[in-house]
C-alpha cells in the first residue's frame, strides 16, 4: 500500500487558501483536514496536479491559475430572476450556490450575486472565477486506499472511510 498521492487514493490535507492580496478565503487550520478522492473531481484540478506524487508529511504551497481553478470569467453579467422563482420562506444571500437543470437536461451550478426585494441576480461564474488561488501551508496528513463504497460514490466517507452521509 503506497502512501503516495495518485489517482483513486483518498487524501487528507490541511491548507489555507489565499487570494492575490493575501486575504484568507478558506482554511482547515483548527478543523478536520479536507478529505477528497484524488482524480474524483472533488477539488480543483490545479490543486490535484500540485499534490500528485506527494506523500504523507509533505508540506508546501500550491498556486492554481484560473483555468485550473474555478475557470475564467465568462463575461456574461448576472441575470435577474424574479424573487418568486425561489420558495418564499427561503433565506437568500450573495454567494449561495444552487444546482439547476440546464436545457440539455444536465445539472449546472449557479450562484447568487445580489438579492433585492423583487429580484435575485444569478451568475453562472463561480465567485472565484478568474482568480489565481494560493494554497499555502498545505500539509498532506492522509493517503489511503478508498473503500468500495467510496469508489462507487466518487467521494470519501471521512478520514477512515466509515462516515455516513
């Protein structure tokens, strides 16, 4: 059993995500590590590429360009949708993500950009589209084989593979 990160392995990392100005956008510090299935499209491809071949105990930084992160900005402005399209009792806020069915039948993510009394402005671009991502203080804390259920589901079930969802 190899403790090197490669396709199909369950990986656990600690990290701090920063933007180009050094602002912290997200961090696992003081929390459980981020656990993902390598190659399972659970995290941005640029971070996966930066971790490929690393082993438990590796620490370092990974810079992810927009094309390997959340994509480039499409240039399409947010689209207004009537507020009544959403359930009346649903709290809506900028940054919230929803999955909607596209005309081709596939599910696609949208994000709320702005909420007014009558309109909800939705955006097809991820809020971090166009941004270079800086994963700093990355530490690999786990590399293991996935359980059969994790392989079937395409994502890990916790640090030990036994968590339910």
